[in-house]
C-alpha cells in the first residue's frame, strides 16, 4: 500500500474533514459505517477521509474497512480512548467527526456536523434525546437515569449547555482538540472532551441525531456501572471546588462557628445543653474542613502544573500567592495559638497543677495552633507541586533577571 502511487496521491490531497471510527472486532458493521461516512463527506461538499482506528481486531474488520475505502491506523494499546486519540492524531482534516463502528450512528448525518463547523462552532455534539432513539437502541437505565444524570452533573459543574454529553457522534476542530490536550484513555474520553472545551471557552452546540439499535452480535463494549462511575469520577476530579473546597468551607464554617459560640460557656437550645464536648466536635470539623480546602488547592495546583486544567480563575491566585506568604500567615496563626496555650500551661503550673478548668480556652488556642501548622506544611507542599514540569507557581512564575 505504501508503494502505490495512487495511495500517495490520495494522502497528499488536502483534507477538510476527517471521520474517525474506533474499531474492535466490528466485521459485521464497519464496512457499512465506512461507506456511509464516505457518502456523508461527499454530501457535505468537502474533501475528506475516513480513518478506522483499529484496536487489535481479529475478525477481519481491518480488511473490510480497507476494501470499503478507509485508511487504517493500528492501535496496539487497548481502550476506547486510546483508539480515538490515535485516530484523531493521525487525521489530516481541519474538522474531525467521530462515531462508533457498530452502526448505531448514521454517518449520513455528517453534513449537519459540517454545517455547525461552517457556522463557527469548535465542538458540535450530537444529541440523541433531541433527535430520535429507535426502539431497542438504548436501555431504559441509560435513557432515563445514566445519561440524564451524568449530563446534568456535567452542566452543573462546568456550566455547559450540553444535554447529551456522552453521545458517541460529535465533531470538533483539529485546533480545539490540540488545545484540549486530552489525557484519558477510556470511556471518560467523551466527558473530558466536553469538560476541556468548556474550560477553554470553545464555542459549542448540539444537533439532533438518530441512535439505531446495535447490530453487534457479541457483547457490548460499554459496561454500564463501571463506565458510568468512571465518567462521574473523572468529572468530580476535574471539579475540585465541588469535591473538596466547598465541602471544606462548609465544614470549617460550622466548626469555627461552634467553637466561637461555645467559647464563653455552655449554650442551651430548648431542653438541650451544648457544652465543651460539642466544642470538641467543632474543633474536629474545623480541622477536617481546612484539610479538605487544602486538598482542593493541591488538586488545582496539580492540574495547573500538569497543564491539565485550562482557564480557571484560581490559577491566577495560585500564581500570585508565594510560599513565603503562606509561611508568614501560618506562622503568625500558629504563634498566637502556641502563645495562648503556653499562657494557660504556665498559669496551670503556677496553681500547682490542680484542677484544670480552662478546657474551652485550650480548644480555641489549639484550633489556631493546628490551623497555623496546617498552613505552613500545606504551603510547602503547594510550592512543591508548583515546581512540577517547569510550571512554577507564585514567585517562581515571574520572569527571572539574567545573571
């Protein structure tokens, strides 16, 4: 094939649209998908190519796809995301349309995706719920629970207007994909594409598509519960504000509130008396909340340094806050807490180590001491994360003067 002049001529021709189809043992349907894709590209009035990213098929899928007119990209590493990424990276088109090889999506709808591209959209998502879901094409658990819940969570966490975030047919510009720097290798690839597009402020839209019953004779590649959890887990990890910071703020607010409320003495609400034991729970809530907030900051710093996250407002704050500022604040808070506890200790020693009645004050000053120490240690760790891969946070992000 590499010695065929006709093949070299075809590969040298300019390509506007590339259709990428991941494949693993789809001999019964991949040929039809390739033929429909070629006709769809022709109907769109653009120059194009069809790429089948084969993930190690052993049933003749490669030969069938080649005979139908596709360019084959072998992908040794298993996984839906691996196959798609390899196919997309090999694509030569300015606009890329992806769809599955099981003939559940009609590649004859490619012109609608191309129209979205021509209108200036960076990401054109298919929407099965806005189009048509043929009888037997989607289990009721996916249709009424899985997809709506996951798409709803994604809209809440990342402020998108996408209502079918896991549709397997979508189109996007090659430039937007390069900027996304996609990392996942499994089914969560679909979520990452939308999340990255939202964080990059890409222009997105949805178009109605039809979902047809799976013609595959073997077991489906999709595993409902494990793959659904992978999508949800990935979305939460990409949203540290919701996973760590906001719960931490709530816990810390409740904890500090309880400590300050009970610092003067016991409080009574109705027949219930809240005393020093509740104050101890306030201390625990405060420390747990602070640790959750710091973990969220670590997650944000890691995402920034590894170039996984784009355009978050907090990145600017991370770049302005230095290690020394964290050490100064933490040191002052810890010093105040230590001084308070030291005063109580020496006062207790002066009384001959008799009965101790200042437990409330110990809890208060200890809270400040622990928060200060947390701030010092966490500032060091945050600074270490910022040095990763030459992406510096704080003072290290500033241009350095030549020596």
